[in-house]
């Protein structure tokens, strides 16, 4: 199988605008969950937040930039980063193109990490490693907000929106166990279904705290 990272990078480079157009008109739980996260932060206006897989920057990167002191917006696709820069004019955003599994931050420097539809693009062993890194990057009162897959999928590719794409996932309970084993406390978790052109696709939505 081709390198999963290159598949994801090249895939989103090819379909960046298509993906943006496809998602723009669809209902999403992202903003509701970001509001839940922000309501729990002691001082959102002083918070430094990392978004893994920022995509085109809307709606989440822009909302975080408007409410938080500093946002690190990461994506593996340069085309996605370019769209995000155009859609998020706020000056408190640092855009970082690259593999999320290779990011480096000091311990306890972030108040929140947000990852929507992005961790699922990593191989499963790297998902575990990433969660451990996130726990170290977060301050003692920090939060992780993410969604994950719910199927026992060791990793595979398929055509999606006109390009090959890679995903992997654990079942929902294994994902929650992974977070708990790392040291997170689960504040809220639920399985919600996205309507992808008439096909209902489930995702596990999780808000968790380091403390």
C-alpha cells in the first residue's frame, strides 16, 4: 500500500476546494462542541489552542481565532492551508503545514487541542502516540476535543470525492479506553451520524480533560 501520509496529503491537495464546497452546506456539530470547549476554559481570551487538521479554516479555525489569544492551525495539505489563510484573516493564527504526528510543542503550553475528522487519517499506532503527545502538550487544566471513527478498521484506502484517501480507526470503546489510559477524563462522548450524500456515517465525538 502507498504511504498513508502521502495519500492524505496528495488527496487533500487535489480535492481541497471540492471538500470545502462539499462540507460548507452540511450541518455539523463542530461549532456546538467548540462552544462547549470554550465555555470550560478558564479564560478563552488568554488561551493558546492547537487545531489538528484545520482544513479550509471555517468554521472552527476562524471561531477559535476570534475567541482565543493564539491558534496554531495545522494541516498536512498545502492547498488546505492556502484556503485557510484566505478564510481566516485574523493575525493571531500560526499556520503549520505538516504531519500532525511530527509536531513538537513544549509540555503544558496549550490550553486546548481540537481535531475534527483528522486523527482518523493516521495509522492506528500513530493515533495512540498522538494522543499521548497531546496529553503532554496540554496544561494541567487543558482539554482535548475531537471526533474519531467507530469501526474496527486497521487501515485502508478508497476513492472519496474524486481522490484516493486513507483512514483507520478503533471501535468506540477502544478509542475511549485509549484516551482514559493516557490520562484523560471523559467529560462527554456520543456517537453522531453525518449525512454524506444520503449515507449515514457515524463518528465518536469526545470532549475530555487532562485533569
